């Protein structure tokens, strides 16, 4: 099955206003015998920033990694329920995980550039998908680095090893690497937790710019960050989705007592 | 201070304990240096005995019935040819095995069996590999006492060492790098080929060079699979007769007379220089590509 | 094309390109299935090698035991294959004698070195001594054999005038030196794994370093140390060149270290060299000796693994 074809088709038939990039229904997940997610139901909007907050161990990272099926890197993982990406069931055996991840990119907690040159880091994604022409790659590299607001800092040293960059630059490089294959969704797993405040600010500004073109789902342990960058916020606790609403509503007027306890700092 | 001992008694005991401590410190240190002294003596003896016979003629010469005319050229070239067989065979098999065990193998009994098997194979005496080679390569496959039989026997001998070294190198590649690759829709093999292997190649190379230097110095299995002690030409084909440096040295050591041990020592100097160079390359690679993640 | 990408105003649509490339990438998907099969096949080679060793040794040894009865092999005390007596005992005692001497050398020196490196030496000293000690393990055994014959034996001869030129003592000592690094480095690993809190506890009560090493570290690392010695024994049993060169080719049924003896390994070298014809009883006897050697070393390796595994569970 070809995901691009399906999306193409789905998009035509759907009214634009209520577009959801992910429709999660009755999702349960186990690591071996331990259940980590309980009956999650959630519609994630397109071209907006959705933040996922909650105390550590609440399942927010697990949930994020389920969306591009990275969670299956742990061999004992079992899931039940349904996740639709633009109408297509991501667990459909006919759909390859590689195909899904081409459309749903990911940025990780710790900056993880490859021990290669800056250029090769960005070109990695296009290359594995068969784009080999130097001209195309040059264009992609520049566009991606510009898109991640790091072009000016690195344009003169594209051949240098990415490990020479600072932590904040490395993380923006990783975002650029993710942009290179132009996914529709970018999953971000606590992308600023290893960064200093200034680098954090830069990444947050970047997230604001990127939502023009991308649907962004960001897991964060930092409630202020969620409030600053996101349009909608989901609060997870003990593997359950407690509350999911517009960010300003969730932070100013939470429906659930547990959400209120958390955002007012009573636990976590 | 102590209800059972007088103060003087206690002090005496303490002094004795400290004295014992001192003595054993010296003993332990001395024991540690004995190995090193032995090594120094060995090198000194070999150098002083062999240096007189070490000449350009010795390096360029073939075996001869007279000590003054003997040379190690055939042995050196034979060793190079052997490595030319051992390196590709054992690297392909060893690295593939390591990739399989680290990246693909399901955590089940078969994988554990293969892993345990490699561990045990590493402990099998080298001469037993010689017997395997003799029956299997020399007789059953009918390669005879040939370069090919010797090379394949040696390949199997170093295989477990290379597997273990490659496994360690592959295991040390951080998971985050693999995740980054998978996250962009790379397949498993793409990830291995483009991320895991490039990151682990310095480690694999270092371990492999050390394993190959072991093959260079190994004598017993080659004796069994029929490396020739006296040969006056270079091997002309895979199925031709051959010799190797340690075989030459062994043949000189076991000859009677005052002079032959000196020839053997000269051969040992050449062998040790080759090993030293290989180890230097391994150390260089390790330092140059020291893990940066 | 989906709406989001039209907004992007791209000059180059990467996703579109990726989709076009998909046909070409089909090869890749096939590779994805073929590669693990190939890798598994390679991994199978190590298993095949083991099977090959077992098969070879068993097949030829069975041929041998068709001619020479088992009880002659195991209980006859004379090994003169060229005159038809095939009692393996002299080869076994020869091997054990070498191993015993080697362990008498390597055990105290190796463990002392391990204690020195792990308990006394500063990081700088350790960094210097350890690799140098490991050079000992990298020296080819033919070189050790040469050194035993041309240096150690003459030196010993001055102390023991009765010493034969080929003798178990010289070879055993040199085998012992060769396995020092193995004992030292594996024992040191075991000692390093002892948690520092144990040392600190003993130090706080006023123990000297020596008392800590003997009464705390050594007992705690005991099984690791034992495993290293068992592995070293296995190495000594399988060592070939040193004993072939320095201990001689005389299968004497003796425990006198000044005499020339023959080990299992040295006979294999002798029995396969030159004039032995394929299919003769001597040819088969090599494999009977080979399987005896294999069983000894395998037993030692398994024992070492068993001990080491138990040790790992302790902390």
C-alpha cells in the first residue's frame, strides 16, 4: 500500500476545517505484562502545535513514540485499539513502518546527530529514500537548514563534523535533518530538556515558525513551555489521558481536578 | 582503647601489621615486574642473538641448507598470502555473524546457542583447528598441503576472536543514532549499513588487526595442515605449497648446531617487527577514531 | 498533492520524489529480507566449525578405536606408536606435568600482579604496566619455545646439573609466564568489580591495604579469580609450540620435571608431520589424542564459564 496515494485520496474527500492528522481511538499499550497506556482517545489537529504534558512515567513519551511506531523497537510491546493517520490505520500490516515514518518525522530528547558532516547529516534522509543527485541534495540541505534557522551559522562549514556544534545547534541540526524529507508531522520528545535556556528559546521560536507547514506534537516536562508554544495541550497521568483541550483553556480553567493539581504544582 | 590488649601490646601488633603490609606491597610489586623482566630478557636475547644474521640478504633470501645463506623471504610472502586469504574470509564471516547476533538475533535459545558456541570455539586449542583443517580441507576437500588449506584453517581459528571484537564494537554504537535513522523511515539494513557500521568500523578494525596478528604468529595449526619447512619458490597458486614466518622459525629452532638458533633469532626479530607494526596500526586507528559519541 | 505542500511553495517536492523513487526502492525491500538470511548463514559457520571439529575428531578416533581397544588406550602406560603400543597415559601425565608447573608459576605471579594493579597501583602506573604485561600474551608461542630452549634451559642446567636438554621444567615455566597476563587481567577484572563500599568499610576499621586485599577483596572476587585460573589451565593444556620445542618428544610416564616428556599437543605435531600416511594407525591415533585434548580443554572452559556465571550474580 502506498501511503502517499491514500492521503492524496483522503484529502480530497475531507472538508478542510475539521482536519485531524491523527485520530486515536481506544489505544492500549503494554510493555510485556505492564500496561503503559489505558484507552486513549484523542484527535490531533493538523498544522497546529499539540503539547503533551504530565509527570515522568505517565506514558507521554510512549504515546508519542506510538504515533510513528518507534515504540515497537522494544520487542515486548503489544498494542490494541486504533490510530488513524489522515484516515489510514497505522497498524495496517500492509503499511510499512518506513513509509509511515517518512511522513511522521521525529526529534529526540538528546540531540543525536550522526558522526558525519553537517551536510551528510541533512542528506541522510533524502539519500536513504533514493534521492542521490548532488543538485537536489544541495537544494534540500540549504532549504532544511534555513527551515531550522541554522543556515547562517553553519553554511560555511557544511563539511565539518556535526559533533563540533554546540548542543543547541546540534538539536536544531536534528530538526533540520527531520525537515529534509518534508514530513507532514514532526514528533518532538522533550526536545529542549538537554539544552540551555537560550538554545531552548531558539527551539521554541522555531516550533512557532514550523507550525505554518507542519503538524507538531511536542512532549514536554515543562508546563511553561507547553503554555508558550502549543495550541492544544493534553495532560497524561498514569497512562491515561486526563484532559485534552485548547492550551489556554487547560491552563486557565482545567476541567479535571487532577489537571488542576498538576498545573498548580501540587504533584509531579 | 581495647579491653583485651594492653596499649603496648596493641601498638606492637599494629606495627607488625604495618610491616606485613609493607612487605607484601614490595612482594606484589616484585611479582608484577617478574613478567616484565622476563619480557625484557626475551627481547634482549632475541635481539643480541639475531642481529648478526639480520641483513638484507636474510630478508630477501630463501631457505637454505647452510645458516649463512638462509633467508626468510618465502616465509614473509607466505604469511602475507595467508593473511590475504584469512582477512577477507574471517572478516566477512565474523562481522556478518556479529551483525546478526547484535542486530537481528531474536532473544531465543538458538541465538544463545550460537553465542555460547562462539565462546567455546575461542577456547579450543589452535592445534585442534589444525586437525579440523587436516581432515576437512587437506583430505576431504582435497586441497592438499596448500596455501588455501592453510588460509581457510587459520580463518576458522581467528573467526571467534573477530566475532567477539566486532560484537563489542557494534554494541557500543549508541541507540540514539539508530533511533534517529529509523525515525526518518530508514529500514533496518539501511540503518546498519549507513549508521551502525560506519560508527563501529574503527573498533572492528582494531580488533580484527589484533586477531590477524595472532594468525601471523600462529604456528601449530599450520604445521598440521602441512606448511612446508623448506621451500625455494613463492606459492604460485592457491593450491601450491607455501611456508610462513613462524614455520621457518620453528624449522630453524629445531635444527642441530650452534648457528641455527641465531638464524631463528633473526627470523624472530622480523616476525616481531611485523607484529609490532600491526599493533601500532591498531593502536593508531583506535586513538584516531576514539569514540566521540 | 496535499494542501500543506502547496503552501510550502516548494521548488522541489521531496515527498513527491520519494514516491517516484519507490519503484527503485523495491530492490531495497527485497534486500531487507535477503540480508538477515545471509547473516544467519554466516553465523551458522561458527556452529558448523564446532560440528566439524566434533565430527572430524570422532570419526577418525572411532577408526582408531576399531584397531586399538579403549582399555589399552586409557590404561597402558607406554606410548610407542611406531612399535604399536598406544597407551595415552604418558602423554596425559606429560600434559599435566607441564600444566602443573605452569600454574605454579602463573598462579602466585598472576594473582599478585592482579592485586597490585587493582589495590595498590595508581591509575598512571596501571595504565603503563597493564598493556606491557599484555604484550606477553601477544608474543607468538614459537618465540617462547625458542627462548625456553636456548635461554631458560641452559640457565636451569646450571642449577640442576641432571637436567635433560629437553625437559618439562623449562617448558612448564615458560608456559606459566605466557599465561600470567591471562590470570592477571581476568583476576583484576574480578577484583575491580568488588564494590568500593566493601573496601571502605574495612579501611574505616583500620585495616591495612594488605588486610583489605586478602580478607575483603580476594574472598569477594574469589570465583572470578578461580575462573581465570581454570581458563589459564585450559590454555596451558592446549599449548603446543613451547612444549614441542622445549619439552621434547619422549613420552615418558613420569612426574620428574627434569626429564624429557611429550604432551598430547606435541604428539599431534609429531604424528602429523611428514611421513605419517593417511589412514595408518598412527594417523588415526593423532585424532584419538586430539579428542582427548579437546575433552580436557572443553571441560575446563565450561567449568570456567560456570564459575564466572555464578560470580556475576553475587553483587
